[in-house]
């Protein structure tokens, strides 16, 4: 149900907030508990989720707390990532 990968390497077009919510469900962790792990208020995290407004630093911290790795990069036409 929460598999966001598509065969062939693509992803469903989900917002960052939707992906975070799915990963929380996979890990059986509430948004409130994630906020505690991040040492921020649950209201602050809920606001970020509702606005889909995260810094890259936020995303790295969230991934770490959920046991994942976050990567952000551009892929050029020849397949180079940067």
C-alpha cells in the first residue's frame, strides 16, 4: 500500500510531506513522536507538513530519525548526478 517505487526506477508524484507521512506509517511512528525525536514541537512539524516546507537539513534529520538516508541531487541528461 505504501510502496512508492514504480518498476523502471520511477516514483509516484508525491509531495515531500506525503512521503514523510508514509515513512512514519511504515515505521509505526506518529508525527508527535517524530517531532519529539527531532526536538521540535509537534505544532512546528505539523505546520511544515501542511505547507510542505522543509529545508534540506530538516530532511536529513527526519531521514536519520526514521532510519533512512536522504539524498538530493540533479541528474543531467547524460545521467551524471550533482
